[in-house]
């Protein structure tokens, strides 16, 4: 699953933290805080996805996003798709 500038192996993360396969990983892995994370929920309003404390939105007690981001079994940086744009150069919006 791609989120921000990393690609997460949600199967590996899920098994590491004993989460359901259908856990709401975008909400779990978001760097946003509090209710802002819910903006990433792809199943908003469905059972288990109705609030921050819903079953699929819980954060495991020992969850450590820094570890997930460090552990290459759980996430890797997004491969830059080199579209020929020089790095750091912003495209002007016309
Ligand atoms: Zn959700």
C-alpha cells in the first residue's frame, strides 16, 4: 500500500502486530493526528469504520510507526518515477 513517500507491506505489518487483514491501514499508518487520520479511511461509515475508536481504526498498544518506517520488511521508500524532472525543481502551474 502506498502512503506518502513509502510503500507499506500491510500483510507484514498486520502479522507483526496481529491485526486483521482488513484493518484500516491508511488510518493506522497516517502521520496525521487525531480525527484528521479518518480522512484516509476508504470505508468510512461502514461497520468498524465509524470513529477513531472503531474496531478497524484501533492502534495496537505496541505499535511503533518509526519502527515500521525503519523496517524494510514492513515498508520501503517509494521508487521515484523519474519523469525526467530535475529533483527539487517545481513545475509552474499555468
Ligand atoms: Zn477505516
